[in-house]
């Protein structure tokens, strides 16, 4: 088997062996992966553009929960979501984009949707947002595990295994 660097494994996953005879197994659903990537990435694009479009509101919200340097971090958060969303949607360095969005979403979920600090209706709203973010994190981890599928830029860039 050809040597594959750690960086290549992180970006594209572990290479699979070339199989000359059919095996039983799960068929890839490349079209489904494309739709899933678009749907997962869309929430980050919308959120990122909203943060940049209302920078002062985003920075104010961040300041309200005690985030340091909210003016700068509002831009960082907006651009992180846009770039990560595009990476996931296009399937370009999708695993890296998914991994980065998992880290981003984990931190923001714990900081902004700490439902255990609320009561009443706010507790319910923050619990729903917390669980929604956990579901999105699960989808991103699944994308990281299985890769972006055939209809992706990564699939075109990945070099095949040497025989």
C-alpha cells in the first residue's frame, strides 16, 4: 500500500483498497451525500451571513454573555461559518471543514445555549437550541467519518491507491 501522510488522512480519510471483485456491503449513496452536505452547510451559510449583516447585534449578543473582544470575534464567527459551510457544501476539504465546524459549534453551544442556567420558557427554548446543535454536530461527525462522497471536489482531488 502507498504511504499516506497524516495530513492526507485527516483531509481525505484512510484510503480504501481497490476491489476487483464485488463484495457484499453498503452501497454509497453519493446523491444523498450531496443533498446532506448542502442541507448541513446551509445553516452555517445563513447564520454566517446573518452575523456579518448585523455585526453590531452579533457583537452585542456576544458581549452580553461575556465574550472578550466581541467586535473582532463577531467577524471571526461569521467568516468561520461561511467558510466552513462552503467547504461542507462543495465537498472541498470537507472533513477539515466538518471538524472545524464541530469545534466551533461545540464551543458556541456550551456558551450560548447553556439551558441549565435558565428556567421556564427560556429553559425550553435553550434546550431545543442545544439539542438542535447536537444533531448538527452528529451530522458533521458523520460527514467526517464517511467523507463527502463521489460528488465532491475532494473525490476529484484524492489520489487513488497505488496497486
